[in-house]
C-alpha cells in the first residue's frame, strides 16, 4: 500500500531544497489527506509542526535539516517509504498553561517541551509555588523556574540541571533556573497529574514572563500548569532510535 505523504519544511534553504527533492521523488498530498506528515528542519520546527497539526490525528516523522535534531530522524532521500513503514510511534501529552497577566487578561497555551517562568527585568524573579492547592515553597528567588515533560526533559530543563525523565514515566520535572534562595534548591519530581501554580509576589519591581515552548506572555501575575491527557502528539522514529533510547543515550555522554 502506498503511503500518502505531506511534506513541510522550515524556511531555511537546506530544508526547502530537501523538500523540493522529496516532493519530486515521492509526490505529496495535502496534510488532511496524508497518512503521515514529514517535517524537515530542526527541533523548533518539529515542535511548531506538532502544535499546528494537533487536530489532524496524523503522525509526524521528522528528518533533520536544522541544527538540533533530538526529535528528528537522520535525513535521507532514497528509502523514505520503507522507513515510514517500519517507523515506531511515540505518543506524548503536552502541558496546558493558563496565565493571568497584570492587564487582567487570561492566556492559554500548550507546551510539548516545557513551560518556563523567566525574569523579565534586571532583578531576580520572586515566586511562590503551590502544587495541587498545597503551598510547597513560600519564596523562590531565582532567574526562573520551569515544568518539563519527559519529552522535553533533555532540553532547557537539562541545561538548568534538571533530571532527564524516562519517556514512559508519569512524572514532570519542576526545576529552578539559577536559584538564589533557597540557594541549593534544584526542584522536584511531581506526578504527571499534578497542577503546579506559580504566583509572582513582586510583579512591579520584579516582572516575569511565561513561555510555553515558543509562545510567551509578558508581565504575568500567576501561572498554572498541568498535563493535558486529552491531547496526544504522535511522533514517528526509526526502529531503535525512539525517544526512550535517545533519553537513555543522552545520560551517557
């Protein structure tokens, strides 16, 4: 059976040239008629494609034509149909962010990797952390804090010295970014079903922005984050190179 493919690519010349070559070789269909969407670019473009196509229930197979390619497969123009037929599927749930800003607006966004709160001025952020309605940290003075999914645990979370989470684990990583007080507090592991709330306790003097993957909200007063089990992003990987293997390999380099 012929696999119907939709090709999408980032705006970089490398990705656009690859897309033209693949379309010429294999043809293409519209995204809503495809069996699989092939995304050409880096991890940022892959996240963009997953967000944009989440309502189609079509798996996405990435090939790296960017810089970072943690969510991507190696690029090849010759054996794509066979690779797609043999690919293994991972399903990941995003985080749902709700944020209230100083102008009274309520903002909603989804994040596949992480939701971050970051200081937006010269002074450190001052945050209060509540988990499932229970106050857990009265005051965190820091450059920021984030909640990461297992799929996103090797990204910004890992750079901030947070833990790498196994892809099948029902946990989230709560990680501080350059914590000043408590100085040695690195964060916590939370159940996947937990709801995390950050309150910005000095928004006038210490403004904070919230970022859900690449979407940001300025001057937030509070942010609530939870996993969204009703949305599942379907990602395809070559056999033996799925997220579980990549997460393990990342810990031994």
